[in-house]
């Protein structure tokens, strides 16, 4: 596919992460890096997506029996499910939200799940969707029956809940924000009202945000739908333990969705197959609208939240008319919508043609592809792709960037941000790969010239090697600023023209490193994914230090408050010429973001 500067950064990160994961390189990932993960204290053993042998029925024990838990049953639109109550929370895992996409349904849009009788066990996560081996953020799988979701909610009923947090201040930005239209902030809406094209609605038409408490006025808790990252190639929803977010007062939902070749293969022989991962997520969001109340959630206050590939999925939902009315707020982490989130038909077709040729399906293509074993498809697609939905379709009429520029997107309040040192992990991953080593000083200039071509002299003058402790840190800084920081600031500026927008920069310097891997030659600081170690219980990383507990709780509280109100304790982006908040244990204040990341320089570079 065509590689923009940001896409090259993602490819570099993938290459480094793949090296850490050990694919074909002789470096085995720690067992914890590839095992299924669930909420802290709850087993995440996988069982083919059904949770019990045969798929349904009442069982005598739960997966967490003997650990201070008890059964809890909830009625959903598909039938009753049994989860576990523990530590003031209720957890349900492996709930089907769509019919299994197997057989003739391979590469078909998600269909409604068949209802069941009795009580279905929901104590074990559903199977991981098919994905290659290698990445620590992945769970190697050939499963196609994988469209399952997980719900974690406070155990107390909304009516009896008393947990509150200080109200999120609108700050001086209250008058500086454009107002999202009432249609795009309330409950389900027709697509036409969501995809508005004119100026922002007047203040009189705005639905006022709820107070910053864990319970909305009508009694339901805010719902956060987490869309996992992994470049739309890897990962599962249950890897990210949501207990801390739920304890802050939110109902947290995560899902598995089709990835890579099974979710984004675009060939004329397979109608509507190019964006199935996004369509799966839409099916999960429809499930949430229909079932949130059963878990104590407010179905009219749903926040979609994603990081990296999951963040680009959020960009896609903002731009897709088919996602209109399915959510009320959006959190976009490390995914600059202005420059990513889709691909062209030509790029997608080239991927598909390569797969079709590799598996020998030039004739009777659709039937042949559906008969090809998953392992062969994964091998043909490869581990380094960067799939995206195709722009110019009914799913995604415009690229996310064009949708933001024209205002033709689902207008809801947005929290958008980036980490301060996105590319450090990628550079460190390369040095820790078998045969790798810290970047030598003499390698810096050739690397810049290879990446930036006729712009290299300007880049080298702006980022001279003598200004950095090491060549690796210099290269990581250049790639962070060019591929992540500048495009994220552009994204916030575009959002703020149309909707209430908050921007943050996660800048914690003392972050956990990948668990079980060698100590790197320089500090990873706020690398790509680093904020996730604070928002979730994620065994991919070493433990967060005890002395960072207050900072971790404040970060979680900020996300939960945004889900409740659409606001944060810091001002809107439109206040004071582009307000960006630094989030760090020693610095919770306004960032000098544009200067710190040489924004004007990169805008001049084009």
C-alpha cells in the first residue's frame, strides 16, 4: 500500500514489535505476552468462544470460583447470561453479539445472533479472531467464530450508587467550543441528522451534558465501549482488564472483531468484505444500545474509545453514516484521523490480488477463498499489513480526514490525544531484536535521508544529532513529531471547528516497559501504548509503580468524567489558541505542544 509518513511510522512500530514478539527471529515472547488476558483476578482461559462445552446451558461452577466471587445473571436481548460478581464489580465475558461468520458467512456482514434458552455461561472470553503469530499484542488464532463481547460494570445498582467525583470544569473554554447538534448527542438518530454539513448548531439546540458523577440523572451509568488496537491485525478485547475504569463508575464493554484478511479483504468477488471489522464493531454498538440498561448503563450515553488501530476505528465511526446514532462521545488515542483511518480502492485491491494469487483462487474466486483454510489466508496476507476500510463506499463515503475537513461526520464531543514519545518503543524494539543493537551515531543521517529524501537537510538542521543523548533518541523524536504529534494537532484543529474538543498529551516519563524483555539502551518514556498500562490492567507491561497510584487514578478519572459529561477538568482545545493538556505525574498542566514538537516546521515541510 502507499505509505505516508505516518504509515511508515506504524510499519516501523509493527516491525519492531514483531521482533519483540519473536516471529521467525528466534526470540520467544514471554508466555504472558501471548496468553489470554482478562480483568484482574478473573481467569481468561479461552474456550472456543462459547464458554462451556456445547456453547450454552447452566453450569455448576464459574471460572472464578473460590476467589471471592459469586454468580450473577442478567437478561439480554439474546437470552440470559451468567457472569461473576467480584470486588464490587460484575463481569460477563464471551457474550455473542452477532452470528458466527463461518462457512458461507465468511466475509459476510454481521448477522443477528440466534437467541438461546436457559442461562448461558459468560465467565470465559470468546475466542480470539483469526490473526498471525508474533506480536505481543496479539493472540495467535485461526478462529472464525469470534464475534463476542465482554461487559464489566459496578455491582451496585445505579439507583443506589453514591460514588461521585468533582464536576469536570468547563473552564474558560465553555464559550469557545462549537456545539454538537442535539441529534448527534442524544440517543439513536437518523443518519441524515448526524452527517450535518453546515455550521455548528446554536447553543439553544444543545443537549446539556450530565453532571460529572458516576450515575447519569436518569439512573444509568455512562458506557465506555473499548475498541482494542493492534493495527486491525492483532489483539482481543479481553486482553485489557477494565476493572479500574468500571470502578470509576462506568459500564465498560469490549469486543472481538474480524481482523486482517478476514475483516478487510477487498476484492470484487466478495461484496462488502473490505470493512467487515468496522461493521462488526457497529453490530456490537447496536448490541450496546439495546442491552446497556440491563447492566446498569445509560444506553443514551455511550462513549467509543480506541487506541492506535482501535483509535482509527473510532475515526471510521465518526466518518461513517452507518455508525450514526450508535454513540454519543468519542475518545481517540494515538490515531490522527486527519491523516489515517482509510485506504483507497487501489491500495485495497493490490492487497486482495496478492492474496488471491498466493492461495491459487484466480478462478471461482469467492467459492475458492471461502474453501481455503484460515492458516493459508493468514500466511498469504502476511503479518505486516496495515488494513483499513476503503473510502468511497457506503460504509465510508469519505476518508476520515476529508470528513473532518468538510464537517460531514457524526458530530459528538471528542477527546483526542497522543503520547509524547510515540516512536521510542519502535526504535528500541529494533535494537532488541536478535542481531540488533543500539543505533550508532553514523547511522542517524542515512536513516533520515532514506526516510525524508529531499527534505532531509532541513530535518537534520532542525534535529541535529548533537542535540540528543543518542542516535536512537534523535530518530525517535523526529518520527514522533512528523508522524504523530503534528498530525494529531491537525486532527484536534479540525474537530474543534465542528464539535466540543479536548486534547491531551500523555507525557509520563517513568512508564512500565514490556514485561519479560531486556532493559533498553534508553528510556522508553511515553512510548506508543504507554498510557494503556495506567488505564487498564494489561499484563503486556510491567506493573505501574505504587507511587504512581494517584496519577493513575486521576487519569482514569479524567476518562470516566469525559464519558459521563463530554468534558474534562482542563479547557476545550479552542480556548486560548489550541489548548493541549499535559498528563504526567509531575506535570498536569497546559503543554507547549506546538513548540515542543516543532509543529510549524512540519507544516512548512508539508
